[in-house]
C-alpha cells in the first residue's frame, strides 16, 4: 500500500510498480490521460449511487473488494 499526495504521484507509483490493479476513492485518478491503460481501475466509494465511469469497477465495501480478489471463481 502506498500513499501519494497528488494524482501524478499515484500514477508514477502505478507505472513504476507495473500494477495490474489499482484501488482509489477518487474517480478523477482514473480519468487522467496518463493513467496506465492496462491497469484495472477499481473505485472504492461506499455511498455512491450512480454508476462508475466506463472501464472502472465500482466497489462499495471492503468485503466486496476482498471477494473480488480472493474468492474462488
């Protein structure tokens, strides 16, 4: 887990680590033109009622995130 002060720093970490998935609570991060296209975008927003932007998976609970990554498919 990493914390960054700006979206640019977040994206630099994603690129440096070659992340396959990235979870954020700000959809603006995923809308940045420099966001790596191969990295799966997961928006964590518990109270959200509207759909996530196209290409972004919406997760409203940590349980949902856990199930997504660790449940047998």
